[in-house]
C-alpha cells in the first residue's frame, strides 16, 4: 500500500508536525519491541505492530510504506545513537595514551550497542538478509564505521604511536570481526558478557597496533 499523506493543521490542540513526531516515536518503539524483543521482523505482521503502537494502519501508512521501511528506519536510528556515543568518546579520550584510547573507545562502542538488547538484535541479526536494499544500507553504514576507524588509525600514525600500514585494510578486517562476533553473541552462540566481548575486541585491536609499534620494527 502506498504511503498516505499525513493530515495537516491542528487536531486536539496539537499541530500536525507534533502529532507526526509522536506517531514516529510510537511506531519506532513498537518496532523495537516486535523486531528486537518479540517475534522478530520476519514473523511480525503490520497489524500487530500497529496494535503494539496503539495506532491504526492508516496512521502507519502516514509514516511508512512497508514494515521493511520501519526496520530500515530503526537500523539507521540505532546506528546514529551508537555512532554519536562513539564519536563523543573519541573527543573525550584524545589526550590519553593509545592503549587507553583504544580501551575506552571499544568499550564505549560495545556499551552503546548492547545497552538495549533490542538494539543489538536489530543491528546485528534482524537486518541481515532481508532484502538487497537493506543489505546495501547495511554495507553503507559499515563503510562509515570503517571510515571512522581509518581516521583513528591515521591519528595514531600522526602521533607516532604506530608504524605506517594500510589502515583501510585493517579497519575493514576489524569491522568485519565486530559484526560477526556481535551477531553470534546476540543469538547466544557465544557465551560471554558484553564486557568480555569488548575485552576480546580490544585485545584484537591493540594486538594489531602493538605489532605495528615503531620500536618493534627492525
């Protein structure tokens, strides 16, 4: 069904923009519950999502064309939340030694991605294999994470913390490892706490950097 144009003007004393923003919040929360805590995206029906949100199907279609649109929106929304915490932490740890910087940044990322289990499931499980469109969206967001990591590598190179190497290759390998581990952890294939997951990823990253320390090279 095609998306319905939302009503304009005031209703119940609330302007249209305010009502639309409230609907978006309700639908996102319903999507989080259904996709991230309940039956999952593939087993959710539009009518059930609307019931969870306390809205009609017409109100749903004023915001989205399909349930896939809601999943896509949630994926971007959660990524933005996690990315903002990640970037904020980079600024806070800028003056720390490299090992401390890595520890704080990795733990902040994992804390942000796992603080709400619904977020974790949507980011690393529900979004995978839905459609070519969402696969492309997922790859585009992964590219953003790779770019952020490359910036961190480049900064460490400028500081003289590590020796020159191919930062994009290293960043792509690390982000791939993060996605794989987080998927397996989210579906309970890995028996570990979130802190243990962060510690393992930190060890992977600092181990790579230790090998590239200038004083370790001949």
